[in-house]
C-alpha cells in the first residue's frame, strides 16, 4: 500500500511543479526534483525510484552509508544520485566523500578545506553548493555575498571540488513575502558570483521544500528538496 501512496504523492508533486513552471514561463527541464529520503526506509526509497526519481537527499552520513551502500550493491549504482543536505561535521567528511555525489550544505571554509583534502585523497570529484544563510540566526550558511566570494576562492583552489551553485533554507515563517525575499536574495547572490567567477558553474539554486517549493520556483529555484510531500510525515 505504501508504494501506491508514494506513487500518488509523487504524481501530485510533479503536477504542482509543472503548473508552477508553466505559470512562471519556465520549461519542464529547468528544475530537478530531489526526494529527501532521510529517516525513510530502503523500501520507500526503491518505491520512489520505481516512479522515476533518481536524486535523493540524506542528512546523516552513517544513515546514508547504511542505506545506499546496500541499494547501490543490489541495484544499478549509476541510477542513484545522492546529495548531502544536512550539517556535515569535519570528522565525517572522509566517509561523506565516499558515498555522496554532492554536498549541498557547505557552510564554512573549514569544511571546504576538509572536502578538498578528502576528495583529492579519494581521487573523486565532488560537487558542492555553497549555503547562504536566509537571514535567520538559527540557520547555518554563509552570512552574505562577501563571505561567499571568499568561499568560492577557497573552493576553486581544490582540483577535485566542483562548484555547482548555491542552496538555502527559507526562514521558519508562514509569511510568503519573507520567504520570497529570502529566495530572491540567493538568486541575486548567484548573479554576482557568476560575474565574479565566470569559470565556475553557478547554475544550481537548491531552494524550496515541501511547504514552500512553489515560492522557490517563482524565485528561480532549479532544484527543490521534497520529503514530507512524497514520503509523508517522518517518524524521527
């Protein structure tokens, strides 16, 4: 039964995404859908994959390793793209580089240095997104564009790190104007970084979750991170 529910949820989310894109005059392939699989079982992940999803997000390194080592061993490994979306501690970086294709939550220069060393050691290219703080003290991320400039300079020194864009988490509010302003600030930062560092790829804007992805799409998001609207309320 859960497979039918997940399939119906995905169909609903995709329909809403398409409607938003059409309303904004954007194309279907302008945006990627990530299934946030943290705290969800291997069975649910495979059910989502059976519906055509291949991009998943996890927030804990150990949990991701336990689930995706198994999935990639028994399934077509190339089918699954896995992103780290939670806070990454320095002592978990080596393990993270082995399992993840991208670390979205790069929020400090010390982490960039550790990722650079670990990716070089593994001879594995890792994509990274620099996280911009939305303006809420409780959220992680770089404080402003100046901090992002220094982060970009640091990241570009590492041969196995590939800048792929920016990410943010919206402020914890139901006020759509505040949320929209936060997402707009990330798009503005993207434009400035493209001018300052034209050789880097800034095309990904990871913005929007189950409760605010429609606002994010209107503000230019190219990747939305959807968990609850696909898998239901988490139990952890």
